[in-house]
């Protein structure tokens, strides 16, 4: 579906509600409370009433669209833009395109992004490429090699298949091996990585581990390479630089979920419909939860950089106090 077709098909509130009704109840309207099938329509209020338990509900009740003051056609347009934008779209751009406030656009995009997270994913098989990268901008006054404000992201991609992306506390053997055990099947044919020492030991008698030595400018040796996951890193970083411009440590996992969702459905001609199905079955993300500040140390992935920076600041203050006799 292209944008003109979307506008023509879902250009009014009624058309959007009819489509959601068909998606949510393909066999006829059901009561979400008692599963009753004898339903009466309250046309003026765009609601239904169960003749059995007398519960009144709408097609958006219990979905991500519930209690939203944004018109459904704007929801549909936002969903289309986010799902079809290969490098993502910023909240500022959504604000301009939808004619809403920045807060509305930001909250809207995060609710869609949150629903795209999938905790029940099949393990990767076949030939799996694995690599890690650092995400974070430069810091004025520090050298190019400064990594204190960067987050570590590790990824695995099945050759010709799906991708898995996660934020981990660091590049240690423990966290890299833990990620591989959680995302790759024991029956995988092969694991391809670079020469990083912490990958040693990930193979076994069923799954061979092969490496390419990037330090020696070896990037491909026969079928052994990590070009697939390297391309994913390029796409991720171009998304951050070109679309989002800034991604906080706290929300980085949500942006990875969005990229993962789109990438794994890149050949799906019904992507827009499938995103709507996810939103119909997902729980709404409360605004209070979205903006909450987690206690320092509660989530190592989100707070490691802050802890290190605080420690450095305290050390500088201690040295200053000693020099000045304070």
C-alpha cells in the first residue's frame, strides 16, 4: 500500500473504525468481557452493547488506541509512516506531517515503538553472523577514543533471515555469550564473527565458529563474513544520525525493537496491516512510565555511563579539594 492508497482508503474516522472492526473481530463482534456474540450497536456513540452482560465498549476498547484523543486517521498515517520508513522517522518530523504538538508526536511514536517489541521470538538457525557496536555521540573536550558515554549493542543475523538486537552492559565474554545462548539455536550450522577474543568458545561439535580478521583487512573468506550484521549497523547509525539525531540511553532498546520489527518484515507486503494487529493486541504504554526516571544502578544497561561519569566527577572534585586545602 502506498500513501495515496492509504489516504483514499482510510481518509475518515468511520472508514478507520470499520477496518479495525474487521481486523479485531473477523467472525463478528464479540464482547471483550463475556465473549458474547449477541451485540447491539449504539450508532451515535460509535459503541456496542452486549445483550448478555450489558457491557458497553468500542472497537478501540482494550487496545493501544483506547482513550486517545488523536483521530484514528492520524494514528493510521503515523503507523504507515513509521512502518514504511526504512531509517525511521523523528518525532519532530511526525509533528510537522500530522499537525500535532511535539509531545503528542513523541508519545505517539513511542507507543507504536513499544508495541513492536517481541519477547517471544524463534531462535536463529543456519549461518548466523554476530557482531557488536558502540552507540553514542562525541563528547567535547574528550579524545576520539572516549567511550564513557556510549552504549554497547550486540546483534545476530541469520543469513537470509531475521535479526536480533540487544543492549548489553559491556563487551565482556559473559554478556556476549549470554546473548548468543538466548538468541541462537544449538542446531545452528555456523557462527561467523570477527577476531574479538571474547567470542572464543561459542562454537561446539554441532555449530562451528569461524572468524574473519578485520585487523588484517580480511573481510570475506569464501562464505565466511559478517557483512550482513555490519550492514545492519550502518542502517542503525544512519537512522540515528539522519533521522533521530539523538537517542537517549534509556530509550535505545525501544529504537532497536523498532528497527528489528521492520527488518524482520522487510519482505512483508502487508506490513501496515500487521502493525495494526500488533497495536490491537498490545497494552497501552502509560505516559508516566515512559518519562519515569529509574534509580541509578536499577538498570545497568541504561545507567552504566551515568555511574562512570558521576565517579569521574567526584574524583575531580576530590583532587580539587586536596589542591586547595578544602
